[in-house]
C-alpha cells in the first residue's frame, strides 16, 4: 500500500510517501519559523496562507523523489487535528480532493497518534506495548501504548508544555523565536547550579507535569538585573537541567508503575541532546530500553501521518471512507476510535 501523508497542523508543511513494503520513500518539510519570527510566535492566518502556497508543490516534489505518480497512490492521509483550524483545513481539503479525484480512501489522522507511532519508522523500531513520552511545543504527556489506537493517558501537563516553556524562556533570554533549539545550544556553553531553579511537581507522587512556574522562576532571575553572556548560558543550562530532571523522573516512574520495559520518546523536544543522554543513562541504570525517531522525524512531518494512515487502513476494522471531511482543532487522544 502506497500512502501520501499531508501534515499542516501548525507552522510546518510536511509531505511524505510511505510504502508498507519498502518503508518511507521520500519526505519534505517546509518550516515557517523565519516568517513568524518577527511576531514572536505563530500567526494563524499567515500559517494557513503559507500552507496553501506550499502543499501542492511539495506533493509534486515528494512524488518525484519517491519515483511514483499520483495514479500509484492507494490512499491519502492528512492531519485532522488537533492544531490551528485554518491550517488543518488546508491539508484536509487538499487531501480529500486528491483522494476523490484518484478514487482512493482519504483518512484523517490524529496529530499526536502520528508522533506516538513515528519511532516505528526508525532503523530500530520498538515493539508494542511501550510507554511513550510525548514532548513538544504544545503537548507533554505520558501514554501507555498497547497497539495502534490503544492508548492510555498516564499523565500530562497542567499548563505549559515542555517545548512551550523552552520557547518562552528563550524569549526571556533574548534568543527570539523559535527559541527551543537556540536555548539548548546556549545551555551547552553553560553550567547548571549557579542559579537555583525549581523542579516543578517532580515529587508529586503522580505522573503529571507543570512548567509554567519554572518559566516564571527564570523571569524572576532575569528581572531587574543585567546578565552577561556567561550568566545567560549558566541560566539556560540550569533551566534545561530542571526540565530534563522532571521528564526523566516522571518517565522512570511511569515505567515502574506500568511494569513496561520500553520507553519511546517523540515530539520536537525529543531531539534535545541532553534529554536523550539522561534517559539513556536512566535506561542503563534501571534496565529498560529507549527508542527515538530520527531527528528529522521529531518535529511535525508528513511521514508520521502517512505511516499512521497506512496502519489505520490496514486494521481489520478499516472500512471504505468517504470524502466529506472535518477538522478538529481540539481533539483529545482518548476520543480516538480504536484501530
């Protein structure tokens, strides 16, 4: 089965072609980061307009790179939600139109399901079941994953997601938008410990997160004082270490609670080098395995949507889908039907 994946949930246009026999054939991701940088965050209307400009040219590019044509496709998968309504509508309408014209199924995919399943595209895919740590700009969650469509929420953030906290703290340190990667690079030049930041709810006894207070603690340090380059690097290092401490502690607790021995890490923050180092060290100490998608599959991408579409369509419960579509800007993963 040859599936085209279209991802337009926020500020990346991701297109990919996935073959159930040969694997991922080609993918392209266009990021709008430079366009939104002047505004300090994503402007929904600009994001939607850029998806309109980019999606079809990227489809043509990816099909050419994969060495296939539109007529070879067996299905078109697209991100149905959650995300920005206008951005989602661009991908959904294009996907439904292409599928209708080709006479193949169109299938809407939950964005977070795509992230949860993305490590299956790696050279070393995990087996089910596993615990998944989903860490991105919009979500920080721990899930128990028994199979495609079988997800149990273990814990989530009460406020800011880890990636959101990275971006907001980067702005406090004058790093601009998007700030997560810039803050991580700055942290590599600093040493944690000079500034004392909290590890929010690390000992709460549950698997939930909270990062807004950590961002506020950074703002308190920054307010009213001039930080030189060394101090900014040390503050960035302490902030990153605080985030990582909490993520590692909660992940270890989730594995202990469920009895699982496999941890999958997905989402943009999953590319953070320090997080991977600390989780790998914990895995060696505790005797569990860690699995990560390749770095180019950590951020939003069409490959994870194409894969999820292929797995959904291959499930015994899959039926012929029509071409009427909707989008779900807010969509709880718990409301996703089983495969």
